[in-house]
């Protein structure tokens, strides 16, 4: 297994930090970001909502799908806030 290819976000587990970082990385890699996600990111209370939890899970799945063979998208071993 290959790990440590790069870091997208570190030092935080807050959805208001993770969702924008993961969304930017998905777009950088050529992935398609749901239009509803960018608009919801500006709504008051979004990051504490069930929708944010759902969107974060979707971003994880999308980024993992784009990972190179033998790689995965997820937390680094030893540091759960290093993605």
C-alpha cells in the first residue's frame, strides 16, 4: 500500500474546514462537484447540519474514487486530522 502521497487538509476535523478543502481538491483533480454543494456552503448553520455530514461523506467517496491505484483518500496513520 502506498501512503503519504500528499495532504489536502491537516490539523482540523471541523466540517467548515474540511468541506471547502475537499471540494477544492476534488475540482483540482477534475472531479465533478455537485452544484448544490457550493451553494449550501454559504448557508447559515450548514456546517452543523445533516446535509454537511452527507456532503462530507460524498466528498470522501469521490476523492477515494479518484485516488491512484494502490492509494486511498482518508486519514493518515497516526494523525486522524491529516487527510
